C-alpha cells in the first residue's frame, strides 16, 4: 500500500483493497476505479516483483468490490485444486 501511495494512488479513492493470494504467493489490488489506473498499478507491481508472473487485469461489475483487478504472483496456478495432508 505504501508503494501505491507513493505512486499517487490513494486507498478508497483509486482502489478498495490490496489482498494476498495465499495459494499463489501473490498480491492483488482490487476495486480499481479506472482502467488506465489498473494498467499502471499492474506495471507498478511488475516493477516491484520483476521475476513474478503478471496475473489478470480484469473488470468485475458485481459483488463487494466492483472495478478493475490487477494481480501478480510468484507460483504458477495448479491445473486443478488438490489438498495435501501432512
């Protein structure tokens, strides 16, 4: 959130949340109001984590956090969900 703030993106004015992607070891910024901001935020994430995989840049027009979503993650998604036990 500090990097977003430093880049001029204010919480609740430009986006609604920054969430962890626990299963992929990643980060997503949700509820981005403008597509242009979403593109710039995804670029910022790529600069912060240059070796990570650029995730989706998609628009959601329903639910709790409507708007654009930008994500980046370290691990590739699994083809199918499978739970491991110790």
